[in-house]
C-alpha cells in the first residue's frame, strides 16, 4: 500500500508473506465459484485469480502519530516452530529491516497491538536470542485485551495457536512489557481501541481519527474481500461463527459509504479500502491512493 495520511497520522504496512494463493473452499466455508462470480467485477484482478484462488497477505501496520509509533498485528515471525504449518515454520525474512525502512526501527516502537492472539498475529512480539524468546521491541508496551488474554490463558497444549501463546505472548508478559487493557482503551486522543469480538472472544480493532479523516484496523473481522459481498462466509478459525457473522454485518452497516478507510489484516495489496453499498449488500473499493 501507499502510505495513507489521515490528518496528523500516517499508516503504512510491512508485508511478511504475500500475495499468496489460497483455495476458497478451504478458507471460506460455504463459498462457491457461482457466488464468487457475482462479485468478480470488484474482486478481480487484485483479490481473486481467474482460477478462483483467493489472493491474500500477512502484514503488519505501522501507525505513526506525532507522539507514538504503533505496530498492529505481528505476523508469524522468524524461527518459530509451527508443526503442520510448514509455511510458518523456521521462517527467515528481513521483516525487521523492512520495518526500519518503514520508519519503525525496533528500538523506536512505542506500542505493539495484536488485535487477537492467533499465531499469525503475535509472531514478531518475540525474537530468538541465545536460545530464549525475548521481546523484539525493547522500549514498547504490548497492549493486550484483558478479555483476549483471559481466553488464551485457559487454553492448553495442543489447542490451535497455544504454541504461539507460549513462545510469542508469555515471554512478553514475563518480561513485564504487557499492558492489559479494556477493549475501548485510549492510546491518545486520535487513536483508540474498539471491540471487534467474534473471530476470537477479545479481538479489538484500532480506530484512528484525525482532522475528520478516519480509519479502522479491524484485524480478522474478515479475511478476504469476498466476505463483504458474502458476510455469512466464515473461516474455520472463527471461534464464534454466528457472532462473527453478526459483527461483520454491524461493521459494514456502520462504515459503508462513510469514507472511513478499512485496513484488515489479510487483504492483498493495496490492503486498504472502503466499504460501499451495492444492491442490497456491500462491496469493497480498494484504495490505491489519490
Ligand atoms: Zn489472521
């Protein structure tokens, strides 16, 4: 994406993985080629291939205000062991160098926010140092939704993403770097959290509002733009499928045609856009810059 400027605030991204192709039947439960065809005028070519593969991305957002540098969602990370997920195991990418190029060298990061604690959102919280997982950002406070942390604290070995909770979340807490917050926590006047539960019980979004321009970094409220046309398509990892469907409809109703920029965690480049009304439903208008 091109850097987005909203009044006093800029937002850019650093891509760890993508664009990658994903089978729609695997990711979007109940999806069909016929249904995708209904939306192909706005899904192709950036989000859907002619072979009906979904184009997706894993990235971190860099939000820079006059006072703070804030990272949102922390991808898979390097050197992690993720069992059957070969793509996420033993990764070795120049993510930190790319972050520095994007204006966020590790020692200058003030806040890290994982919208939720799935393994593709917490990885870079920690890095391997002499065989131990240590916080990657030494001067940052890691914001954690109390509700989300509570949910994961009750998981156990073998549960999905419990391994990443152990190597990418607990070391941050043990180092005293975690700040447990409510789902409407205010970071500064123009930047605050907003509840976005459903995909996980304590997921939060980051809301940015500056000089009448607004953006919402909504994590995994949705994974692919096709879900804007088909809000009832869940993914296999939605903890509360019915709640997620309702949360999506509420979100689209609230933000459609408002000009609010929406920045989900897995939309392929340009990764930012707006929700617009279309017929009796909604569509995605990708934002490529002015
Ligand atoms: Zn995700």
